[in-house]
């Protein structure tokens, strides 16, 4: 699947998260697109992907460790990362007691005082583990600080948390009462600092 992923993932992300209209495919309100229609449209508009078939999408979804894609029968959707308006009908069960969020060190005090808002994104992406949050944070921050989210408290205060993938959870807001900074001497943080210096 690796070669297929390399070729198809950028287009899959574009279509399912941001611009289905670029490939003239119909997306329903929950973000689902027919895999046959998608394969046909991509292979027609991108000649180098003429070999792409609907079953490739199921293979991509099954091989994705983060659970970014969901396939059901002959339909596929992205489970998170959307810039388009859709109504995700994701599960809200089996939420861990704690989730994690990376941020700039300089933002910590403000976030602990005011909470986390989704801003221009549709949802806040929370991580299952400190290591997952560090990995996600390094995409935009050299040395991210990590905040722990007390999900029990957040849910009790009326905030919904969705299970979007194997390591990613979504919410629209995290209240300050549910936020705590992970200590810099936490073993996972310290191990990450050592490995990024190498």
C-alpha cells in the first residue's frame, strides 16, 4: 500500500477534507463520498493515477495507524482535519480520562486561564498520549509544551469529545478548569527532548 499511499494521500486529503468540488464528486452532509465515483474522478483528472480503483481506498484506510480515514461499505470519509463544513457523526464513547494538546511554551499561562478555543479550525485536535501530542506539536513547534485535558471534567461541564481516529479526538472547546500543564520532567517529555537533540 505504501506506493499507493504516496500517490493518493495528498489528493485524498484534499478531496475529503477541503475541496470535493475540485474532483466533481458528491459529498454528503457527514463527509462521505462514494469510493467508485472518487476513484473514477481522480483517475480521469490525474492521468498518472489511471490505475486507481475503489478498493485502494479501503487498503489506505486500513493501513493508516492514526485512523484518518473511515471506509463503510463503498463509502469513504476523513475522520478529522476538515476545513469544509460537515456534520461529523463520530462516536463519543470510550474517551480516555486524559487527553493531550501541544502548544507554544509562551501560550501556556493564557490557555490555563482562558481555555482552548478551536479558532479558525472546526475542532481542536486532542491526542491520546503525551507522545502523540509531542509528535503532532512538532509539525509547527520545535519544542512544544503539553497540556493535559481532564476529559471527565470537560464532559461533565457539557463539552462533547469525539473519537476521530485511533490517536485523535475532537472537541470545539476545552474549559480552563479541565487543563493542566504536563511537567517538563515527565518521562515522556524528557525522552522526547533527548531524541530530538540527536
